[in-house]
């Protein structure tokens, strides 16, 4: 009886874990297909990219609706002046588990409360031989995922900062910073508006080869200070109202 009970519980937990992992990766599949094309706008060019996560999730629509409901509630609270800081927004992220890291080729979103106008998007790849010629495609996949979710899934932002990280180069703390290969900042309105071709946004943006700084002097308890998006700090400094007046 004890053995049967144990096996029953183990099977239940195993099934739940598999469903969770499947649900996580499907976000990439739906995001990379781009937004639904409105009637009469079939000529809108939104690139479609390959789903690299390799799993399915029958509960995607329900989870997507839950994200939208939560985001709407937070926006309502923001109008009332009781919204939590942007960093606590319920982002549509895929989180890893022990022995099961976050899948590559799926965006991970955050906001640094010091720079609330910037949506931070980390797009992990895993390649042994990193080739810069692949970067435009990776940026395209990252932007297509954001566009698929739409602005209601995120706090109000003016800019979208995307960094491509090569997970294969992150061996330990000493190599963490160098694994963040390239970054770029896009106007949020352009990213969310399907009128703008994603590939054109990429060709027009400036690339930063040193977008990230890992400050080892800061404790792990403050990741927003330890893991600094230099690309955002510099952009904010040159685009703030004060700097524009000078």
C-alpha cells in the first residue's frame, strides 16, 4: 500500500511538471508567429520565425487570458495610485526549475524601477560558435514575441531594450558579463504596431556590443544593481528631458 501510494504521488508530480514545462515553451511558439492580421490588412509584413522550444500547451489561451486579466488589474490600480512598482508587474515569463533551466529562444522580461520607461528583454541563445550574422534573426524573434503579446501584457513603457545572450559562454561568474553579446533599444510604439516591419526596425537601430555590466561589488540581494543594463543607463542619460535641454 505504501509503495502504491508513493508511485501514485510521484506519477502525479511528474505529470504536473511535464505539463508546466510544456506550457512554458509554447509561449515562444505563439509569440514568434506574430500578431493576428486584422481584416483588410493582409499586406502587413510581420516576419514569422521558427519555434525552437519544441513543445505544446493546450492551456495557452487560458494562461494568456490570466496574464491579461492580471495586467488589466494592475493598470487599474495604477490609475488609483496604488499600483506596485513596475518591477513587480506580472510579466508573461517562463521560469526555470531545478535541473530544468529556462528554455532558450524565449524572451525573459523585467523592468528596473530606476528606469520604468524601459522594458528589458533578455533573449537567450545557445551556440558553440557565435556568429554575428545570426543576430538580426534573433532580434526579429525577440521583437515578434513581444508584438504577439501586445502592450497590455506589460506595464506602460516608452522603450524596449533587447539583449542577446549566448548561454553557452556563461560558464561561471567570471564569464557572465561576456555572455551578453549585443543589445539594441527600440521605440515601444514601433515594436507593438504591426504597421512597422520588424526587419526594418532592426536594420535602422544602433547595436551596442557592450550592453551589460556585471558588478561583482554588489550583493546578490540586489540583482538590479549587480546586473546592470548599461545600454539602458546610457540611453536614459541621453534621452532624459534634462539632458535634452543642455
